[in-house]
C-alpha cells in the first residue's frame, strides 16, 4: 500500500500539475483566441471600410491637383464632364462627383445603372448661395461630412468635401458621395467571410450599413429623408441588433486593451456577445463598427476544452491506477518475501513455500537466495533442535558454558543389534527414523531438548537452555508418554505379526556443564559431566529386567530424581546398585508405566 501510494502520489502530483497547467493554458489560450478573433474581425471591418472609402479622398486629391495646376478648367462643362466621368468609372464605390463654385453653379456626374449622367444646376441669386459660400470658406481643408440624403441620386450617401484654392482664393468646393447601400454590401461580404453579422452605426442608433439593406433599395428609401437619411436600429429586420443597448449580463470591457469593446446580453433565454469599435474618421458623429456572436459559439469552444479536461482526468486516473497496480506488482513479491521471512523467524519451515521467479532482476535474485536459504535451513533443522535455535535467535547472545541443575534421559532399544541383522539397511533407517520421531515428539512435548542420537539411543535433557524448576517431573512425564507410545506401536506390530519393540530408559538429575562446546567453527550445544555418565549407566542397569515378558518399557530413575518428584509420581524402589564410574552405590527406583 505504501509503495502504491507513493508511486500513485508521485504520478498524481506530476500528471495533475501538468494537467492543471495545461487546463489553465488551454482556458487562457481559448479566451485569448476568441478575443483575438473578435478583435481581428473588427480590425478587418475597419480596414475594409477604409479601403472602400479612402479612394474617394484620392479622387478629390486628383481633381484638385488638376484644377490647381490649370489642366482642368472648372468653368469648361465639356472638360469637367469628361474628367469627372472618367474619375467616376475608376472608383465603382463612388456614386457622385460634384463641383460648386462661389457663384452657386453646380456641375457634376452621378452614377445610374451601369453608366453616368451629367448634372448642371445654377443656384445663383438663391437664398442658399450665401450660406453655401460661407460654408466653403469655413471648410479649412475639407473632410468627411455626415451621411446625407442626395435628392439628385435619391439615395443616402456618405460625403467628403474639399475647397479648391487657386491663387490663395477659394473658387469652389469639390464633393464626393458614396452610397450607403454599397457599405451594406460590404457588410454582407464581411458577414460571409466571418460567419457573423457585421454592422455599422452612426452614433448609437442610426444604421449606416447592414447586410439586410444591401440589395433592398426600397428598404433604404422607405421613410428616409434629408432629416433621417438612414434607418434606426429598430427599423431594420434584426432584433439582435435592436437589443444591443439593453441591460448587459456582462458589463462592457476593453478586450485586451485593443480599444475594441464587448458586452453580453441575454435575449429570450439566449446570450449574445457584441464586439464593437468607435471611429471618428468619417464625419462629425462617430461611427460604431460592430459584430455579434451567439454565446453558444463560445460554449462550444469551452465544451471542446471540457472534453480535453475530461480526457486529461481520465488519463490521470488511469495513470494513478497503473501506478497503484505497478506498486502492487512490485510490492506483492516483497510482501510474500516478508511473510516467508517471518515464518522462518518463527522456525515454521513447514509453512514456507519456495518463492516464485520474478521478472525484476533484484527480486529474482532475492527470491533465489531466499529459496537456497530455505533449503539450507530445512536441512539445518534436522540437525539442530528447533527449540534451541529459537532460543538462540530470541536471546541473540553467545551461550557461555555454565553449571546447571538438569534431568538427563537416556533411551535404548533392547536387542537392536540382533534385530537389525535381519533387516535391509533401508528398512533399518526407516525404523530408526520412526523410532526417533516418536521419542523426540514426547521429549519436546514436555519442553525437553534432544541432545543427540547415539546409534539406536537418544540423549535428552531438561532444565536448559530454559530454566525449568520442575525438570524432573517433565522428564518423568516424557518417559510415561514414551511408554504409552511404545505400547500402541507394539499393539500394531503384534497385529501384523511383527516383533515388538522393547526400550530401556534412564533418568538422573544433577549438576552438569551446559553450553556451546566444540571446535571454533563447529560447536554443539550440549551437556557434560558425571550426571550424564550416571544417567547412561542407569539406563544400562535396566538390562536386569530385559527378560520380563510384560516389560516393554523399563524406566529407572535415581534417588535424586525421585526426591525431586515429591512423591507425585508412582515408582517403586529396587534397591541400591553400583554403577560403573561411581565409588558409591545409588538407590534406584522403577517408574510405574
């Protein structure tokens, strides 16, 4: 879990950081892209508008230069008609060119259908001549005027005027008119390019250009007059444009400091996004170049971003899951190794299975080394008492030889030599293994330690390495358990017609030297001393009873062991006996089994 958690957390932090940065960058990029698109659209509208109108200024400059240079006589109608007609042909967006002198005479050309017609009017002596003259004198270089109604052309036009100055005096004024209908056609073309509605307003409510007005002359003329040369925003068939100045749901803001403004309005449950830019180039009243978008178009962009976020989160989740899975795959063999090591620490070799090979080199090497160790320990277990090894592991110290009061047991099979002569070697080994297993089980059940196997004999003791104040009682209980087990074994052997097994057991208590005894590189935890020798002689003394028919197991104990029992175990005295290696006889008891 810790490994999976660590790997998963690292993947989560790394991938989440990248994802958050990517999402933030995506959001900012999407917003910037949408804003850039809006600004680009308005900039394009302004550029195309200037491209459409500015040639009118070039025409004024051209004709002005001709008159000032004397190459064009403004009083020569024939010459004026030729020059103005040619200029009109060169600029299809221009609908009229006129010249008005200081006497009130007007001459010019106007566009009609595919051709041009000559205009010649004389306003001399009229009431408007003086005002016209004053107006020309105040032009101060001329410039764009506001949208006006042209009675001659019968259309609304955007005008630009320039005084003609010859010899320091104003001799007249040139005027150029561009029809609003052609601006609406320009708006229609831009709408086709961008896929969004494009419009131009004069002020806040007068529609200078709108796609719906591009081809409908009647719509332009309907209700229009010199007092109202263009329709109002609620007079064109565009409810979205008509609502532009309603209460916004998002306040007006300057997009990225570009001067292009935007705001959002909800109309019939749907949001609309307006972008627009005011210019003061064409007339005394500012123009508003604008476009609007459905709010859902922005939602579509962010929906795609949301899908990318969901995909990123899914990949993140898969990455974390994969990290936990990999962590589990790495940790699982480590976990099995740890459990197996714990069982080995408890000397439970029979509960430990060999570890499987691993694709990871380090784990494979560790598992291989562990399996070799397990094999060695299982063999080691056969040679060293498990209880002793466990005690050595727990105390983790060197067992220094010391004197200890213990009870020693020697067992021996009666007549084993002659018994073994009749059996093959494999059968003898199997018989001894089963016999030693029986003895060892009974000894270890009472907390005893099997010291060694000597031929067909077993040497065991109680009272070391653990302190066991009742070591004598434990040894006697183990002897009784051995007798019961031999009895059951012989019952089976009789049933099979086999020879029964007879065993002699000797028990003696006393002081011994116990500890690790042996060469520096090979030691044995054992006991030595006269007590051991006396116990072995006591077991041999049991030969006195080998001939008794009912004596399958004879257990002889010394008087020292008998006194340690405090009469709690049934035994009978068989007298004093001399044993080899002792100068005085000892009193011997036979344990009732």
